[in-house]
């Protein structure tokens, strides 16, 4: 899907400035998940909570390999461009597509087929290669009603992986997504997400996410801001659970969100053999939850938003205050609480050609015997982009992100206008026992730059490179980081 969204913007008609045609709605964007399966300490900080390797791969390279890896990204872009030549448009009878649920579709349905290569590399996971085909089914308005993307790839650590992603949009403000993926070694991912904003006369915003997965590439370095790179270990994170959230509007800009989250976690030996197994290097006394745990929490959030768009905002402000308690009576392994405050601002200039963005976050986890994956975590494509996911863990964190999104030009592809952006950024953050014990020496300063292709109102393909103390880290994914 990353390859699909990026390729949609590589080929097409170039247009200066604001573009010469209106931007059409291109629905199947929301693959990039807001990770409803994780605690609030990770929901915003790590929007991709876990990344199935064939969907979104983080490339972390030491300094000596930076230029060669960047060259590989350029080659990848050229391959994506070439793959567009092989794309085709066909017209099929509606009754020959039994999976289609589309009242607005004509008797003859337009189907766009886009074959794409899958190429990814990571020093820890090795090289992943494969192929996918995206089938885009259109309705009478020439908007996407259904998206199907089968895929197959190969990786030394995980063997052969086959997958199928699907997204269905039977009505405005209602959609269903699923992902089915299984590898010959360790990894699998079965999940479904349902969103409906039409209930109670469009006053209820309902989100349901159910999942079962195993990720054999998970990492653990130890606790606190000084956990050394040399203590990197590997394990398999195997989970099953759900997350349910219901939002209710209060006035014009406020919303109250009530949620319920369940995750059952097992920790097993990992797939990356060149790294030691976490269970051999640490004990349960040192790392709560190392032998597995169950988390069942409730959540209450108050949100204020004046953003002009949920997925691709260009102006406005956003604030969220959340509390998420865990109780043993609900089946959780221990009692603890997450508290989180987040503030974001989007300031446009020159008709949104330049957008200045800031984000401030603070998270605090209070309680005893809190499982390590339920604590406050930094690192990854949506927080400290100079490090991999789950790099720093402690009782709390403070995070500041500054980013300047600059639209370079617009292209037109499949009658859809695509914006190309460059985004220099700075990430500043640290984990700590509590905010009053913060130490400036512990803060990580991660400068970097991002490249984005946007099909508004809701598709974003991106490549972000952040630089940490261990060298650069490169992330390829869907959706804005915040």
C-alpha cells in the first residue's frame, strides 16, 4: 500500500502553483493507522504501533551506509515510475464483481489495475523483495468505492509473506478495512477496522479495531533515556485484542471520546538471529511483562479541534487531554494510569504553499508493575524520527516536533491532483521518571527532512529521514507523522 500511494503521484501531468483542475476525493487513504490497539502513551507518538514489513518498512542505516541507502531510494522511485507504464484501466460488468457493495456504481464498473514492485532494506531485517497489484474499483462519480491489494514478498528472517489488503466505502463517512497477512516464519497479521460517522444523525463517531498478529522484529534496549545501543535485543511480540472508541460532539469544536481497549500479549523468541533474545538478557523482575501480560483499560478523552481536515490538515489547532486507567477487576495484569496532553498547531502561508506545524506532548504513566509495552515510549516514525520504534521507555516522556511543509509542485494522475512536498523538521524529546526530574542532557535532538506525495483530502505517502546519535533512520509509510 505504501508503494501504491507513492506511485500514484510519480506519473502524470505537471501543473504550476494551485493546479489547473479541482482536487477529487480519493477515498482509500486511511491505511495508515492511528494505532487504536495501543495505549494513549503510544497512540499518537507511534501511529504505526506495529509495522508489517511488507506494508511499511523502517530503514535504519549507520553513517557509513547513508549515501548508498539513499541511492537505493532513488532507484526505487525510478522503478515505481516504470511500473506505472504497466498499469491499465478496464471496464467489467457489475455482476461479475460479487465482492462489490456499491449503490452508486454503474452496470459497467471501471477498474484501475496498478502492479508495483516491493523493495525494502534494513540492516537488522535484511532485504525484502516482492510484488503487489492494486485494484481500484470506481463508482459513477469516478471515486474509489473498493480497493483490493494482494501481495507476495520474500525476506531472509521471515521467509515468504503473502497478504491481502482491502478497503470498502459503501457510504460517505462509513468504511471497512481489513488486512490478512501470513509469513512462513513467525510473522502474521489479521486485522479489521470499521469506522462509522453516520450514527445518531451523524453525532456519533464510532471506531472499532480488532487484531491478531505476531511481529518477530520487535526490539528492547532497557529503560530510561540512557539505555545504550549496545544492549539492543530482539523478541517476537504476539498479540490479540480490540479497541473500541465512541466520540460525541460538544458544541462546535469539542468532542468527548469514550474508549475500551483489550490486548493479550505473549513474548517469544524473535526472528532476527544476529541479536540476542530479550528473555535471555533480562529477567521478569527487571522487565515487567516480559513473560506476557493482559491489559484491559478504559479511556476518556476531551478533544478540541479547529482543523480543516482530519487526515491532511492545512490550518487550525488541536488539543487533547486523555486519561486511561487499568483495573485488575477488568482482567488487567496490574493497576496503573496513563495521562496525556497533546497540542498541535497548523499555520499556513501563501495559500497553504508553506505550512508551519508544531506539536507538544507530555505523557505520564503511574502505577506499580506496569508492563514494559504499556509504559511511556518514544522512538519511531511519529515521534523521534532519528530512532527506531520503542527505542526509549520510562514512566513519562516529553516531546516537541517542529516541521515546515513546503509544496514544491502539483502533478495530475488518474484525474486526481497530487501535491509534492518537502518537509524539513526537528524532533526534540526524552523519557524520564517524571517531568520535574527531566534532565536536559537526556533530550534527543533529531533534525531531518521528509518527502511527501499527497492526494487530498486523505492520501499521504511519505519518506522521512531523521538523524539521531547512532546515525540516520529512514522511514517509508502512509499518513502524516502528526
